[in-house]
């Protein structure tokens, strides 16, 4: 892969004016000294040159314990401010020269009014301070100098900050936190953002593990918003014509969001049915009927809430919505430069919503507001919002293809796991180049603060953690029995109402399905469930006991301490891997369009093409069998004890053409096809959504405790026969206490009919057919049950049956 072009956010030669702002009580000599400094400074590409330092002797008003700025030869002066009755950090401010400074019409900026003081080390990030103030605080244990750059005028480029403030480590550094406060900042313009960043330097020895980039404007790790490209995949949408420029942003003046009394649904864990979706792909296709500027946005998800209700789910799990760079593959020529990152597993900011998910390219403040509108709309409909979060790595890459954005230039060896003795020093347990050092105390704080932010500010209901086993490693990469960050998340009071799901493995070989450290709080993506169900339904032998354990809640793994069946997140398909349709259509992956010569994506798909590879030319008999197998797998998922999760598009049979790793395709491979949904509305969608609703309405299928011998009867005496591919059992409504009726279920993975003897239904009732996956729609699902089953049922090859006693 060719090296990328030079990194954005680097300063280029500029012209600035330097002005000294003496305090109100400064002597005439001070004022004269200030006047003598009105000259133009040349600024080189190596750094913004700071204003000339003013000696303390020239400023008799400097209070005790303060001193002129000394941060790398900085030019700040501390003086007394009569208006605030406090010692204020009065800037030798650096502002653009008159020739280059053109404020936006209607925006009045008066830099001279701004008062700068040392500020507070808490909280991290930008925070309101008084009526017109903001405190900035950033962590860096290794930096020798930190400068804050601020942009008040939205029409100016990153080359012309309104202020550059060198922080004096004597008064603006507490421990490892650098901080400064600005008062009297320009306010009162709704939608106007204050943009900002940090320029940081330190020991330049690479062997220390640091990666300093003093020319770059770094994004604050705690930035609540990120300003940059505004339209997905469109370089031209970058503000002020600056491509690949990212800045932290603060929205002080937009009205507070009105939740209108809508509160989180607080759905009991055992009742949850999760729908995994990608924000952009859900509505990006023309068939969505969403207007062009609104497609692929948070608002468009809210627009489709009726579909979610018709489907029957009560939670959505959004693929990553933290700020990421969808054009990361296009930074330089490489085999993947034809793709866009549509999944988002390349986080750049852990606090900011994805700017390009705002409608009409409206920017970061709109993204935040529209995200809240989406959450409010879903909550009002009784649907929870779970976020897929990526704390295991970032999009900053490695030394081979560096993408310095924030953490790398602030404190590289704190934020990332490093081994300086190796040729490639970034430890890679993620398969993405770098690994975040999550159990370092400061990084752990970042993770916890980020999670709380999304709960408190955005009202989200839970999190799924990508490659969570990475968070179980210590700072040297060794697995930990009780990882501090995992425990802290489990015990945090703000997160107490949240659902927590781990993806309990990583790319370094740590596999923790069933053994993930949990404190009775964490659920797990049950990969063993996925594999067992796929293999059973396609007809593999020797799986009867394994299949039975998985569909009954995986008690062999989760019946420990106070864990419950719902701690097993059951899934058959997810964003990575085959869709439900492709599981029954392809024996092999077909990933050629990904540009990696087929090396990407798993080879262990446990799929079966039903006798013909792909859709093209498939005989009618193969097509019919495929729909039956899809119904079989969906029925298995919905009758299993545990938390079911389904994949966007499976409800109509979406295909990706056998590609099991479509992370980079902003097209039909990922995009939900609303036209195909309509074609299946009275066929497969009717079955698919009906089974979901049946599960939610039937008490035997959403338990909060594991099954015991009185709850289930297994109609089986051939557990150890590897050739037996038929399993039947009855779930009991013990004594009719729940008033829901017993359920009889049978799954036949043989290639022949099985004539099954039915157990006597309780209390003189009779068996009614609810599901037979071998029958055409609408007979495949009769929600009220169809009578006349008798004492035996002939279960079709590769078929499944569900009966209810009435």
C-alpha cells in the first residue's frame, strides 16, 4: 500500500498580528510595552510562532504566585481583572491579520473583550463556565507544551484561529491535566459553533513511544461535536473548502432539546428483541422514499418507525454512530480505495455523533439534535436504542499509515498498547492496527465518561461492545481475570439501567464466550449459539445435545451466580458474515469486490447452498428449500431462551451476493431494499414478523429463569446418536397458571419426513398448528392456531413445526 498523502490539520505559512491585552490596572509602562508589540509575525509550517513574551517586571499588576507564560517560549501574561475580581490570564493574543480576517456577516467578534484565566482541571473537555465562559481541560502526561486554538468565526479556515493560547504549565497544568478558561466569548447566534483544538509537543524521541505532531491541530478526546466533512463521501462538503480538516466543536447557543416528557421504555431484559441496523444503509436506497438530503440520516430512522413496529422488535442496535471517517480508504492509492467505510468501526471521537448522519449536510449540531429526535421518536414508540461501540481501537492507524487525529498526538503511549522493542510497536489484538489501552486509569476514565455522556445527554438504553475481550487485557496485553474497566462499567450507577452486551472475543485469540467477566451484569454475543443453530439446520450430525443446550438458554455457560438466560444474546446473522438469505444460498464466501483477493471475511460460515451456488440459475426446488430453511432458522431463534437479535434486511431476504464482509460498500450490497420488502410483505415478511410478535406475547418464550425439569419435556431417547437429526420437546404452562397453553416444537434436519407421535396435551385440550415451515404462506404461520392435528404429525424434511394446546 502506498503511503498516504500528508496529514491534514497541519499548519501552513500564515501571517498574524500579535497584541498584548494589559489588565485594567496595568501601568502606563505596560501599555507602552503593549503598543510596541503591534507587529506582524511570520508563521512557519513547523509551528504557529507564539507572541513575544512580556517580562513580569513590565507588569506590576501580576498577582502573587503567577508568572508570565513559559510554555515553550509562550507569550501569555497573567494580570488582575477588575471586572471579575480575579487574577486573569490576559493573553498576548494571536489573531489573524486584518487582511485575512473576514468575519461572517452579522457575527460580531470582539477579541479584546475575552478574558483568559488558568481555569480548572475538571471536568475534562469543554464545559460551560458562567454565562459566557468555557473551561477547557485536556489530558497529556508526556507533553512539554500545549496550545489551545479557538475559532469563533465560522467562515475562517483552520489556518486562521481567532486565538492561540499557549498554556503555562506553572498555572494551567494540574497533574497531567492542562486547562484554561475563556470568558466573554462571542455568544447569541443560534447554530454558530465554537471550534477548537490543541497543538501539542513533547520529547521527540520515537523510542519513548510518543508520536508528537506539533504542526497538527488535534481534536480534543472529549469534544462533544466534531466539525469536518458534512455530507457522506463528499469531499466538497467540507466547511470553508478545507478537505480532511477536523476540529472539536461546542454548540452553546442552540435551544435545549425538548424531550417532551418522553422517557426510556425500560423494557425488561427477558422481553427484549433486538434489530441490528446500519444508520446510513437503512434508508440510503432510493426505494426508501426518503428525500435525497434526508436519506441515510438519524431522522430517516425516525421516519421508518412504523416499519419497526410492524416488524415487532422493541430495540434497535445501531452500528457505530460515533464520529468516524468514512473515506479512510481513500487517503492514498491502495487495493481498497474504491470503498467507503459504511459500518463505522473506526472511531475518531468517543463523544461526538457522526456528523454525516445529519440531514441535508447540516453539520455537527444538527447531528446531535437529530440523534435526540430519533431516540425520542423510538422511545415514544416503545423501542429502546442500543449503540454498538468501539473502544478497542481507533481510526488513527499505525506508523505505517498514520492518521493522527487526536490520541496519537496527545499521549500515544498512554492511549495505545505499545511494545517499543518490536519493529511494529503497536500491539494489534483488534485486527485494525492499534489497540486502545483501556485498563490504563486515564483511558478507563475516558471510556466511562463517554458511556455516561451517551446515557445522560442522548438517553440511550444500552451498549454492545465490539471485540470486548480487548478490554479484558492489561497494559501489556495480558488477559485479566477481573478487568478494572469491565467491572467499572458493570458497577457504574449512571449505567445501571443500561443493557450491556459483550462481543466476548478479540483478534488476538482471546475467546470468552461463557466465561466473560460479568458481575452478573454483562450479556454476551453467544457465538456458540450461532454456530450450533447454523450447523443443525443445515443438517450436520452429532449436534442434538449441543443444539438443545443452546436453544434452552445455554445454562451450561450462563447458569452461574445470578446470571439469567437473557445474558445469552442469541443470533444467527449479524452485520459481519452472511445474511440469512446468503446462509442458504452460498457454500463459499464471494468477497472479490473487497479488493483483498478473498483473504478477508471468515471461511467458517457453516452455510449450505441447498444444492446450487448463488441465485443465478437456481432451480425452483432449490429456491423453495431456501425459503423453508430461512423460516426454520428464524423460528429457532424466536423460540430460544435468551435475547434474540436479528439483522436488518433479513425480514425480506436481503442478499449481499455471498459477500460476508461488506464493511466498505455504500451500495446495494448493504442498503435496505424497501421495494423487495413490499414484494415479501404478505409472504416471508408476514411469517418473519408474526413469529417475533408471537414470541413477545407468549410467556413461555421469554423467561427470566432457566428451564427446569417441570418446565420442559424432551421427547427424545437418542441423544448420543450422531445420525439423529430430529428433536422434539414440549414447553409447559404448568397447570395452566399462565393461561398461554403448552407449546410443542419439532425440528427435522433429516432429508426425509419424520412421523412424530404427539404427546397428550394437558387438561383435555387439543393441539393446534401455529407453524409448519413446509407449508406455503399464509398456512406456514397461523397465529391463533389451526385445529385438527390429531395424535401424530408428519414433519417435513428440513422442516419445523410449532403447536399450541388449546
